[in-house]
């Protein structure tokens, strides 16, 4: 009778696993060393947000994965909340800061989605990444990162949505092509 109270939610577990995979990929040293992403709190947030977005983009439109995608998003913002508290942000400010991070994240989703849609100019993604990650209008690093993001998007698209919805995802190597 009580087993129902202790049963794990597969979508919740999968969302947490996907968030862990996104964080692991966002911590890849090559993103900072080879692509010049800022190794700061903000720069790491940008990388986590980018990789979470890529997973969510892959799951988009798959009704069976909807709950997992929401759990991924929830895991990300719970982690942001926890991290802000660890950094010493007061309880009264945490909600405001998480709300601002959420607004930033959704703004980035819009920019990245528009830049990755079919028919978008190649420069659009590099410009969005330059603005959001590097804080500049354009850069060679942003162009190289855009190539990696496109490769990651193709790599994720080749993986079965059901597998990703179960919490298993693989990203490509973060390598800067010369």
C-alpha cells in the first residue's frame, strides 16, 4: 500500500540525469581553453544554459518526453537556487535572482532557436553566442563555438528521443576545428 508513496518518478530521475550530463559537458575544459568561453560564474551559467537548451531542443515536440524536459528545466533552476544560496545570496534576493536567470534563459532560447531554424543564416548563431556568452558583437571564438553547437545539435538529433527522455544523452567532443 505504501509503495506508491516511495516510488520514484522516472521523468524526474531522467531530468536530473540530463541536467547532470549538461553540467558535465558545460564543464568541459575545451569550452574555456579552446573556445575562449569566460571561466566565470556567468560564463559557466551560459554554458550550462546552452547545453540544457540543446537537450530541450532535441526533446521538443515529443509528447512522451514533455515531463522529462520539464524535469530537466526544474533541476536546472533548483540548482541555480541552491548555488545562489551557497554563494551567500540572502533568502529575500534568491527569488529575484532566479527569476532574472529564468528570463535570461528564455531569452537565449529564443535567440538560439531562431538561429538554428532551417533557413537561418550561419552568422545568426555566431552573433547570438557572441552577444550572450562573450558579451561582444562578433568574435572568432563565437564562430568556432557556433560550429560546435551545430555539431552538438546534429549529434543529439541522431540519438533516439526515447533514450534521451530516459536520461541518457551523449554530447560530441568539444573540439575547435581549425
